[in-house]
């Protein structure tokens, strides 16, 4: 028996997320943070036009989650220990 349609769709989505994140990291290395962010915003805008805002929001959230997991401390609130007296 083959994969369930939901499993296939989930795998496709995960692959797409990794691919966009890989491209973002390339831009980041080549062009810097600001230009990479602008480019990625354009990607999400294009996806929203083609697939709808919900699909773009899902992709944006997944890419941001991958980015945060890849860079400890980015997008996360860390509590600091109280100062010593």
C-alpha cells in the first residue's frame, strides 16, 4: 500500500519549507540580512497571490520555526537568572 494523502502532503510541505529556508540562507550569506528578508517577504507575497493568504501564512510560520530552531536564541525569550548580590 502507498502513503496516505495526508502524509504525502505533509512531506511535500516539509520539503518546500526546507527548500525556501535553504534559499533564504543563501541570500543571507550573499546579500545580507535586509535584502534576504525583503526577498523572502516577496516570496510569501507571490505565494499568497497564487495559493492564497492561508497557504502563505502556513509557509511563513513553518520557515520561521525552522529558522528559530536553526539559530538558538532567535525569536525566543530566554529568562536571565537574577543578578547576584
